[in-house]
C-alpha cells in the first residue's frame, strides 16, 4: 500500500533539481509528509501545489518565490564545439542524461533530460544552454497519464543513478581499506623493528656496565 510519502512523490515532477531545498524529490516528499510546506517546487508550479493541497487537505498556497519561479520546462543543450570534456556536467546530472568521456565531447540525451539545470553552474566553459520545449511537450499541457509516465521514468533513472553512485562509493572505500592494510602492516613491522633494535642496544649497554 502506498505511503503518504509515496503519494506525494507521485505528484512531484521528478526533475531532481534541488530547488525546493532538498536533495531530491523523494526527500522533499518525505518532508512534506511530516509537515513541511508544499509550495516549494518551482518546476511543478501551481498545478503541483494544487494537487498536493487536494491530496493533503491543505490550503492552496502561492509558490514560495524564495525557491524560484515557475518557468516553461527546458532541456540542456551542450555547445559541443566549445566542450573540453571535463565531465563536470556528467557528474552533476541526477538522471544520467549526459554521455561522454574525459577530454571528449559531451552530449545531452534530450529525451532523458529533466531540465534541472544542475549541469550549468559547474561547466567551466559556460557552454550549456537551456532551451524551452514546445508547448505540447510542457508537463501542464500533457494528458495526466503521459505526465505521470514521464515523471515515473525520471524517478527510476534517478534511483538507478543513485544506486550506481552508492555502489561506486562503496567499492572505492573497499579499495582504500585493501590498499591501506598492507601500509599499516608495514608501519607496524617498522615500529616493531625499532623497538627490537632499541631493546637490543639497551641490553648491550647493561651488559657492558655489569
């Protein structure tokens, strides 16, 4: 059975943009379920606020401008001739919508881009533009079923990306432990050798004195 957080998360647009002040849409859904304001999602705008108000039985509020303003949905486009292949945009994308490799040109998969704009700020070449989608492709213009399918797709891509990053972090920590163990052993051996050398030296001194 869906939890209150599940029902709230199903309404949120799943841009994973963090404009609401939380790490992702799920974190914001959890916060709303425990009493946080439900008017902090700029991508969702009035529609999402209205749907959340109906679900939660709360008053309809205006979008909190502290978190931004509602704008037409956009997708990122990299000016490829200017891209230096730094991978910073790839690392920033919450749904793995950018492909490329270090020192090679990067490109955005337009159909997977949520328009979060998290890739723009870290780009050292300032070569990423956000282009508004046609009216028919705007979430508010879509049939509810198609809109929910799209947000669910974004959610699954973000979950997959999050799981992958967690796995890579765990693997890196494991490699660090494995590499650190021989070093610690060598340090221990070195300390023990020093202790043994000092003990032998002191024994020779005592023997000469006696």
